[in-house]
C-alpha cells in the first residue's frame, strides 16, 4: 500500500477508494459517488473499473464507497480542474506507476495464492478498523461523565469522609446543622476549584481515580477545623463537669 495516497492491491489490481479521492481532491464524497454512478449509467462497460464496497462510518452506519482502478481514476478526475487538482493527478499517476512496477517484480502467483494474499490483506485492514473503533470507544468512555453507580460510590465516600472529619455522627460538631452545612459547602467549593465542575457528578470518568484521591486527602479550612474542635471540646467539658452531692 502506498501510504501517502492509500492505494490498495485488490487481487493483483491496483485500486483506490472513492473516499480517499474525495479527501485528496477536496470534494464531497457523495458528489464523487454521484459522478461514478453517472459514468456507469452512460456506459455499463466501465462498471468493472468501479467496484462497490461497504464500510462502517464513525457512527457505525453502513455506507458505500467505490474501489477504483487506474482507468476508472483517469475517467473520474478528467474533469477536475485547477492547479491543485493537477498536482494530485500527477501524484496519483506516479503512485500507480510505482505500485505497478512493484507488482511486476513479484513472481506470478496462482489464483489460489492471490486469493490467500488478498484475504490476508483484508484481515489486516479489518484489524486496523477494529483497533480504530476500540480507540474511539475508549476515548468516548474517558470523556464521559461518571455513571450512576460511580456517582453513588463517590456520594457515599465523600459523606463518610465529612462525618469522620466532624468526629462521627455522635459528635457535637456533626449534630450542629450549621457547622455541618459549612463543611459540606467547603468540600464542594474545593472540588469545583480542583476539577472545574459544578458537582462531582460532572467529573469525567478518566478523572475518577484523581477524584477518589482528592476525597481521601480532603481537609477543611483552618477556621472550620477550629470550630469543629471547639464544638467537640464542649462535649468533653460537659462530660468532665460532673457535680456530686
């Protein structure tokens, strides 16, 4: 395969995808396909120059393209004008010539061996497509926000952390609603600053581990910490201040 122009060897014949031609000549693929269909309608004998092929687009929909041989390419781009089009025509002519020279240097293979090599090539192309899809799926997952189950886990984790900071559910600091609300608000404020999101539910999946570490290391601001100590010391003083008669 010629990497720059993406020519393919299809059963011993060099072809190029209509999608590649559309990209290189800066045309809409639908218009390229329309031109091919017009050529075939005008003269059915050219249909062998254009082999239809199905592929999956980025949204996993079935789409059609054409694999075009050298003669079909010449017919198709004949009407393309302009300096840029001329440059691409020359590039393709050189690429076709180079590929043909390489093929001519190879020993003649039986039809069975040609079929095997063609199948191997298709399998390699399929592997590349699968790897591309896997990368796209991974990217989609990474840039998705937390799932419902992940949100539930984070909700329990950060609330448990705040209860611990306040001294437990039986502590005076925890029982003081105003102080408890201030600690929750402080957590949300620090989270927004760290992740630039309105709530933890908007954190990206790829940042989940970072969010867990953030919760583990979270500490209240000094003025809140002093308030927590003060409220909890009230309970200790009350327990120690026992009057006996």
